[in-house]
């Protein structure tokens, strides 16, 4: 894997809004201000209300060498139940980015956008972190062109490139690949979070019934799903992503072409995702 899981500890702040520290300021200094924080608690078991922002300190801290930077991401399993997450570090006026040589504590700003949550101090892993040597730029141009000749990256279910020659040229130029919704013969299928908002315990695995949390909706012969404000929706991608061993990827949270709508809650795709040299036709949406 190219990332490590991080755990929340028992320090939790109920926020009045999103926060970012000024350069040189510590997160916990900002979290003492009453115009930022409504309440501070320390509990082994914590209930996260839906649509309420919380600041949380992580169990792990960092002492990075001067040549190493890092970035915090949401775990894909948390994203699939509507957990929205941003990473925070002392003195950094940016979300998720951890500067070269950073030494100090780690924090997250968390919101449950669809289902209330139960989390446990020192046990529940929510974010993950990836480390970088320096500040690498995305692959584009001739380097990406050579990579795509050997690994299409974005494929159909038969392992063929999921883009034509004109789209391939644009991918090479921009370094960006585009996903679209899968619309099979029976119509567009979507899973919409139910509005009775049952609570999810993030420490539990293989015990929940998906139908109690999501309503399956199939639009026969059409490509339209009506998404109301506040809905959390899962839609399968038409394309598969398959990354070779030395390449990882990130997904944009927002697409300007789709307006003011968050399209991804988990933005990290680890190296080797969907890759199987013995089974090239294996789909990985």
C-alpha cells in the first residue's frame, strides 16, 4: 500500500464552522476560542451528529525529515457512507497538506453528511496519510504518454482503453482522466442514502444490511436520477481504474463541469488498485 491509516483519540471539539490556522498558529490555540468552538469533550466512545462539524485530534503525530512531505486523505470505506474529512496541522493555512519537515500533532475536521456515527478513541481509523519525497508533480506530457502505452489506466470491462484517440491526447496534455456514470441496458442505477438516518458504528464490520441504509433506484431506459439537496448518492462508474505498481492517483472532490456538487469523498487511489497481471480483464470500479 502507499498509505497508512490514522486513528482518532479522545479529544473532540464541536465546531461552529470550518477552521484553518494562520501561519505560525497552533490548532489547539484556535480551538480555545469560543467563536470557533461550541464544546470540548474527552470520551472513549463518541457520537457524531449528522451535518455537525467536529474537530478531532489523532493518536499519531509526525516528525518528518526535511525532504519528506505528506498529505491526509479520507479512507474509501468512510467515504462510501458519507463521511467528509479534512486534515489540519499547526501553522498550515491549507487543508490536508503537511509541509516538509513538519513536527507536531495531527488533527481532522469531520462531518457525517448522511448517517450519524459512533467512533471509539484509539481504535477507529478514519483518515489515511501518504508520504512524499519532496513535492511531486502529477504525471503529464511525454511521461504520461509512455505510461499509457503500457498501462491504459482507465479501461472498459474487457481491459481496453476507455477513451478514444482525441481523449487520449487531452489526457496526455492535462494529466487528467474523466469518469462517467455507468448506464447499462436496464438504465442508470443509483444507491441513495435513506432519510431515516440510522446510526453507523465505524468499529463494526460485516454486520450491517445495506438495504437499511440505501435505497436502490433504477431508471429504466433513462439516464436521469433526481438528487435533492442533502442527498448522498453512490453511482457505479462506467470505467475501471487500474494502476501499475509504481503509480498512485488522486480524484478531484469537485468537477467544475458539474457545478457546485461534491462528486468524491475519497480522493486517494493507491498503487496497484485493480492491477492483476494474471487477470487483465478483472474490473475494478
